[in-house]
C-alpha cells in the first residue's frame, strides 16, 4: 500500500471517529497537531483513545497529554497505533504502563469494481427520518453486541446530518436485519457500522449492505473504499476483493505502575 493511500484511509478513519464522538451526547474530541484524542465520555476503554499522528513528534509529550486528559476524568483509555509507528511508539507507551493489546486490520478496495445487486429479499433504504434513525442505531448496536439503550447517545441526528455521511437500513419482510454507514472524505469511501442481527446472518446481507454504501461513495466521487475489519467480517471483505493494508494496534488500558 503506497504512503499516500495509507494516509488518505487513515484520515477517513480519524474523521469518522471524530464526527461520531464529536456529535455524540457524551463524547469529546481533541485534535492536536501530533495526536487525535477521542473519548466516548463513559468508562469504556475501547472508546477512549489517543492516536499519534505523523510526522511523529515527542511521544513522551503525547503520553503526558493523554494521561492529563483522561485520568482526572477517571476514564480508562488506550493508545491506538498504526503499524508503521509501532516500533517507535509502542515501547514508550508500554513503559508508561499501557499493555500491548490486540490489533485489527485496515482493508482497502481500490479501484472500486462493478457492484453486484443485493439479494432480492433484502430491502435497503437510506435513513432520512428520526424513526428510521432509531431503527438503524438499534439494529447496529444489536448487531455488534453493544448495549442498545446507549445507541441514542452516539448515532445521533447531528451525525446523520453531516453532508458526506449516509446511513442505510436493510429489512427482510419488514423486520430490521442489517445496517451500513458511509463516511466519504474526498477519494475515500469509509465504511462503518456494517452489522447484521443474529437471525439474519450468513445470508450475504452484510456484503450487500457494504456494496450499497460503496455505491453511494462512488456517487460522491470516491474511487477507493476502506474499512476496519472485525475477525468475523474480514473473510467477507476478502471475498469482496478488499486487501489487507496494515493494522491498528491497541495499547492499554493503562495498568498500575
């Protein structure tokens, strides 16, 4: 993966997270020249993190800022580090007490190929109303195994109203089945919230939702699609033609020193 494409895809991911948590009811985003700091505002370490940016600056100063930001709030937090920076940053955050954790892959589809039709039984509609937004976010949180009552805090109307954000809800016989979201930034169609409720899995609906969001990105001028895959989703995306384009590594939450 060339450096320019990596930076474009990283930028899409950071923008999507900044918009998600910045438009939430409880979250906050601090965008520094050397790091992006994101919090959901709740004691959930996975969603409180610091992402060092390139060109890399003073790692110890970034660590000190993150500690000064999160610890008075009593929020567990971690560092999210792109693989090409791991050798430089990883030892410093480990020395500060953050544990070496799991990684998850960045995946890229470039160029965007011909897009197949969705299964006939899956009816996909853009989310344009408050009622549809409620259905979307409840389906997405259920599909990811997240606490559904918290969905209203994060998938909000201000997020949906952003001009290059699209939410899609798939139904089967009128029942909520699957979701996908698009965050378009220039050339990159970023794919998020691809989720399928348990009764509707293994029927190709996740791939169909992903393809529809890619088509929407192409209509907005995107030529590349990117996403961050779960273990469950990675084989699906590989069959669609997505290629592994590096990883993001979690370090944390911070252990006791």
